[in-house]
């Protein structure tokens, strides 16, 4: 049986499920919702290690039935409401303690399934961009010059020498307010921005601006690499971040074949970062022809790569989960 851990409404999971059904495979899904609310029972003894789960549809199953796990979303850890009768310091200490308990419980569940084949690394759901840049550098990639700054003076000194962009250090931000959705994109830093910010601010990541020939989304599945070129630089709206979609005139996206040398660097990077799947963003630099590493999302969306490039990624993922490895491994 194949187990899915992820958001129940994620289209990519349903596409893979369709292929598993086509191949006659049994599968179950467990939502990544709040850990303390998930129905499960754990037993560890000299004779046995077993977890009894229920799916989102209340169907019971046991960990002994599982042969592969597809990890799409991390378990959410939220401390239940402790009420308003506690001293604030006591409440904060209890919340800290309970978060530790639930975090260790999550790790324990994962370790109980450690003898299964995992697609995705449950201990590496969100990768710090600094860590991924160091791993990319070790793998032989070119990377943008990267700085962490917290004063206007530092930022001005950098901006006087080069063009800059800024992005989050950790992950993307999504806010929903008054029925409107707001996303945090990669943005240009210029003198206008400099005039509007305070003299000091929270530590912020800025990078040298890379002039793009094309942008590349690279989906990795074990030792297979599927690349797509995005001509985002041809539209001012998407030139800094292709995710700022121009819905009236979408970027052209086509299959792309990476040079052998770059494919070797991609696989070396994945080995260093300890992932067997993920979505990598690269830039092919204008004029120099360098392939510049930007970042990786361990559970990044790949549906638009599959659709635009006709790669049948859902089928390939299903086969990988069935066999416990990529067919060409």
C-alpha cells in the first residue's frame, strides 16, 4: 500500500492516485492537518512496531501495510487553546513544552515508518535559502552574490555598486485579508525603495540581480531530471518573478534539455541536500551563458511543468512509489 501525506485538496496528489488506480495499486491518504487531531495509535514493543491510522475518509489501516510514502506537506503543529485562567508566563512555558512534545511525536511517527521508501524527506520540508545556496556552491553551481542586511546604510552601500533584488530567507508568505490574497514575491531594490524604509529593519536577504536569458524550473525525481524554460524576461510584469503572472498574456513555457554538466550538478546538489525529489529554480544568464542556482522547494508544485511540457510526471511519480525507486535507478 502507498501512503500520501499532504493537503487533501492538492490536485497533484489526485493525479498520481489516478495512475495508481490504473496500475491496480492500493493507496491511502492522511491529511497534514493539525497533528494532535489526527486519529492514530502507536505501539512500540519488543515484538512489534505499529501505527494504526485513519484516512481522511475514516478508513482504518496499519503502518505494516505501507510500502511507500509520498511526503507532500509537513504535519501542522499547533498547541490547543489552554484557556485564559493561566498566568501568562506559565502559559508561555506550557505552550513551549507542548510544542516540543508534539514536534517529537511527529518525528517519532516518521521514525516508525523509516523502513518504508519515502519520496520526499519529511525532515527537510522547508529549506533555509542560505543552506541551499551553500549546497549549490558545493555542487559546483554559480550562485548570486547574497547578503543579509539590517540597516539602510549597508543596503545603500551595496546598491551603489550593483543592481539588487530581495526575497524571503525562509519561505513564501501568503496573507488573506478582506477576501483578498497577498503574496510575497521576489522584488527589485532601488533608490525609491531605499527612501521608503527605516534606518534599521529586521535581517533581510538581498542578492545581486542576474540578467536572464531564460528562467528554468527543474523537477527532480530520484535520478531523473525534467526541465522547463520560462521566457519570463520578455514581460516586464514577470521579469523579476515569473509568479507575478500576466493572466492576459502568459509567459511562454517549453521543455528544455539541460547540458550534461548541469544535470550532474543538479544530482550532486540533491545528494548534498539529502533529497530525492524537489523543484529547483535556475537562471540561464544573458551574455555569459552561466547556469545560476536560485533555490529549491522540496515539495514544490510541478503540475504546470507536467502540463506545459507533456512530461507525464504524475505517471512517473506513481511508478516510483510502486517500485520504491525510479525505474532507471
